[in-house]
């Protein structure tokens, strides 16, 4: 793309050309054309993707981008182009803005392309060795160097140091490696080659695949150890899923060549000279050759992961064709812990496994028996001995397993059927009260051994082995046992879930009901066995009793939620409602502030006391459900009354502590809540109200807050009935409330002390601030009459009077410039009264000095008049 140069003459000064409308118009048209051309090129280059799957295609892509963008970037640096930009900028043309944006994009993408070409070129030699290397050694040696180069690119590049760039490049390298391996392992020619050469190729191919993964993780560790903040935390499945699969296929191919080589060593050509049926030996050799025929005739690529299922089937068929000695090794190695099929029991599964191995070698020996001369040979005798030896051991193994199982079954089944239906798993003593244990936990006591024997019996019969009558009887009852155990588990699940919903107080409250339920459950723990006839009736009784208790618990929980909601309401009460400022910024006076809090507190206390009064009727409702009485003093609910009274105490303590904490936070916040005045009270400056009065107001407000608990009357012992007032003396009546307990709470005391300390700090800070006004103390500490009398006696000149008047005038003016408000956390100090007093004192001195000056001047005038008359 070539940028079209303007047709106008650009000779001349930039300001002169920029002032010519025709020149500017022509250049704007040219700039628009450039902008469109550059934008088109950038869009085309950004759309380009590598042409191919390999990593070299990515390098070629960036070289093409760099070439195209470099050519365009060079054109933008031409003197004509730069002068056009200067003229348009001078003329404040709108078109230059769009062009500058495009030029900026061109520069950015050009620098990116240059940087990527520079760093990716460092990989080119390694990638060419990878793709076009003449042998496996070249590829193996290249991979470590390539990964090291990739690490350097990651560390130093400004663009290939992100996952979105490095991951696709790694994927291309993985593709390059897998393609190279496919060239080495060509199944069309592999099975036609010498076995040693083929095994060597497969080994080298597998080494390449393993080298790729090993070097990758080594480089990952190096990146982390280098101290770089950007680690290689890529999705490695994208790099190794295919190459790992190819490595397993290579191992499979190696195993195929290894096994066929061993079989060729057994069926050596010399066998044809010692057998009367050499054609049969030749047939066996052809059978060995036939083992690899499926690999030669594959219609799919086994190295492709999408064909993994088909390849797995081919390998399974191959392995099934080659086993005698292998079967012996498998049998010996797994005698103690045989691999079982899914759902097979231990004993029958072991016998089934042994028989399956036997059938595998039996199939092989039958093929040998078809050629008698083959079995008569040295190799044939060797195979026959292996077969007889393994078959004998397998039979002994099966007989021993069956004998042990039969004897054990006949002995243990009668004992297991005598087990009780349930077992206690908490170790609680029978009849122990719930006051010491929350609940008993039961478990269905159907032995897993009995379940296993049922399964063993079924499989033993499938194997054709006779089973004991007791085992057959139990197996026939399996459905019944499963039904009972399922119903028992569901019933116990409901019981345990119900007990978990009870807290300690509710457990004690329902002690009689729980004991009755335990009495029913314990018949399954003490009396009923799996031979009993009343299992169904037992489950029905238990379910009915649990349902009855569950209904009662549900009703109690509904009442408990109502009680809890009332306690939440009480605990959330705000006992320090703060007044809003009047007329925008005007704050209440201290007394007004605390009076407002006290008034609002009284209203809220009335609400929460009503909530408290509603608690005993709810407890009486619980009493009606549990004890069928409504007295409020049922012995059965003694602990339940105490539980809720303790909850109330905790709530009231939290109420007071939380409110004091909130009030303390309001004191510490830098938001003024009330105002006081700074006044002159001879002979000193002080607050109005005074600091001691504020302390008293704070202390009284705290005390009033705590005394809220006096409105909450305690209950009589063992009841939910409020204690009546007690006459201790003739004129003294005492009401038992929560105040005596709450007021001694360490948390409450701590908060009260903290509030007092914080208020003292605020007042101390304000007092320190007021000390600066003491510099005016001469206005009121000096005796005005004495000072003026002394000054009059000195008969000072007018200059002296002027100095004194200037001093007091300056004081009066200085005071007007002082801030009249000082905010210190929750207190706003009003300084206007104090400033007014200082000004009035200064004016008083000025008036007195004026009078003295007037008298002095009059006397002097009289004296002058008398002198003139004389």
C-alpha cells in the first residue's frame, strides 16, 4: 500500500500554509485517504492467522506482519507526511485527530511485530531441527534447547509473556513433536521391518515424547526459581494429552514386538525336524505371525487419540491370544489379594478369578494338544509341565477357599441371626437420665458379614458349588432383611434428626417423653433378634412414638421462635437515641441533649418491657403442652424456666453493653452531637455548663441506661411468675430485678469506665484549647482604676494615650478574627460569648482611657487660656 501524496505545493512556512483554506481542504482530503488506507491494512493484518499447524507457521505470520507494517510505517515518516500533519495541527483541523489515532495504532502493532519476530527467530533453528531433523538423536537433543529458548522468550519478551500467546505456541510445538513421532512410527512399514530395528524406532519415539514432558516441567521449575513473578501455570492437558497417549501406544507396540519375539523363540524352526507333523508347527508359526496381522490391516491411525477406544480393543484381543507363563505369574502374584470383578464377594470372586485364569491356559494347551509331536518336544513338555503345575495349584486354591468358607458359614450364621436389631453406639448406660446425656444413638445391627454371606451363597451356586442349608435359608430371606434394615434405618434417621434439633434445656424438658421413646427402642436393642417374628410391629411402634414426640417438639419450637423473637427485639433496643440538630447546624445544649435521650429511652423501655411481660404466657403455653397444666410453676419445667431466665439475663447484659459501646463510638466519632459555651467567670475562663456538670450528666445517663434493667422483674424460683415487691422495712420496698446482676457485669463496668475516660479526654483537650485565650487576661486581672490613676499622675503625652488606645483596639480586632466554633469529637464549643466578653473588656479600657485623655486635654486648655489672658 502506498500513501497518496498531496497535489498542493508544500513549500513555505507552516503557519502561512495553515492559514490558506484551499491548502487545508486539500490536505484534509489527503489525511482522510491516509487514515482509511492505514486502517484497512491494520484490519487485514489483525485478521491474519498462521497458515499451518506447526510453530514455524507462527514465525512466518509475524514476519509477514512485520514486513507489511514496516513498509507502511516508513512511509509515515516521510518529510511530506510529517509536514502535512504539522499544517493540519496548526490549522486545528478535525481530521488530524482520527489520523493520529490510526498512526498510533500502526506504531503499536509495528513495534509488537518487530518484537515478536526478534524473539521468535531465536526459536527458528530449534523448530526446524524438530520438524526436519534427520534422526531421533537430533530431535532428542533439540527439545531441551528449545524449552530453554522458550523460557528466555517468556522472561524477556513484552508480548510472549502472557498465557494467551505462549499457550497456543506451546500447542503448536506439541503438534510438531507428535507429527515427528508419527514419521518415525509408520505402521504401514513398521511391521515389515526387522523386529530389532522396529523396537529401536519405537523406543526412540517414546523417548522423544517423554523428553518433551520432562523438559517442560524442568523448565517450569526454572521459571519459578528465577524469581520471575510470572510462572508457567498453563493447562498442561492441552500440551500433553495427545503426546502422553502416543507414548502409551508406543509402549503397546513395543510389547507386541517383545511378545511375538518370545513366541518365535518357543516355536523355533528346529521343531519341524522332531515332529511327525511339521505342517502343524508351521501352522503355529503362522498363528504367531497372525498375531500382528490386525496391526498391519488397521483402518485407523492408532496414534490418534480419537481412535483410543478402537486401539484398546485391538490390544485386548492381542493380549488374550498370548498367555501361559504370564497366567502362572498373575496367579502366583495375586493369590493373597486376587483382583475381583465389580460386585463379586471375596471368596466366590477369588474362585471365579482362579477359574477364569485356568480357562485361559486351558485354551492354549488345547491348541498344543492338536499336534502330539509338539507336546512331545522339549518345548512342548515345558509348556505341559507349566500347565499341569498351575492347574493343580488353582484346583487346590479353589478347594481351600471353598472349604474355609463353608466351615465358617455353618459356624457363624446362627450366631449372627441371634444379634439384636439395634446397637447403642454412644456407650450410654441403660436407663441413664438425660440430665447427664443428651441422647442415645442407635445403629441397625445387621452384620455386614451376614450380607456378604448372602452374596457369597448366590455366587457359589452360580459356580456350581454346594452351599450349606443355613446359608441357602438366609439367602432366600434377603429381600425381607433388606426391607427391615431399610425401614429401621429410616426410622432411626428420623429419631436422630429429631434429637439433634433439641438443645439441652429442651432435652431436659422432654425427659419423660424421651425416656418412654427409649423404652420402646431398647426392646430392639435388648430383646428382638433377626430370628424374631415381631420386627414389623416393633418398627411401627417406634415410628408412631417418634412421630408423637416430633409433633410435640414442633409445637415447642414454634413457641421458642416466638420467645426468641421477643428477646431479639429487646436486645436490639436503642437506649441512646440522639437528637437531630436544630435549624440545620444548630446543636442542642448539653442538658437538652441528655434530656432528649432520657425521654426517648423512657418510651422505648415501655415497649421492651411489654415484650418481656409477654414471655411468661408463652412459657405457660409450653407447660400446657408438656405437663397439661397452666400454673407457671410446674416442677417439670423448672429447668426450662431457668433456661429462659438465663437467656433473658444474657440478652439484657448484651442490651446494656451494646448500647454503651454504641454511645462510646458516638463520643469517639468526629461528629459533634451537643454544644457548650466558653465563658469568662472571674477570674478565669471556663465552660458552661462546667466540666464537672458534663461529667455528672454523662454518669447519670450511663446509670439511667443500666437502671433500665430494674424494669425487668425476676421470677420466683422454679417458676415464670414475677416476684412480688418485698417490704424489708416499714417504708422500704424492694423489687427483685435483673439490675443487681447486670450492673455487676465486668463488660458493662468496662464500657462505663471507658466512656468516662473518653469524655475526660475530650474536655481536657478543649480546656487546653481555651488556655490560648489567657493571653488576654490583663484585661480583667489589672485593676482599671489604679492603673488609670497612676497614668494620670504621670501626665503622659498624647502619644502615650495613642499607644494604649491602639493596643486595646488591636485586641478587639484580633478577637473578631478568632474561630468562634471548636469541634472536638462529640462536643462543639461555642466561643462567641467569650469573644464578646473580651471585646467588651477591651472597649471598656478604651472608653476609660478616652475619658482620662479628655480630662487631661481640658485641664491643659484651661491652663493655656489662663496664660493667654494674663
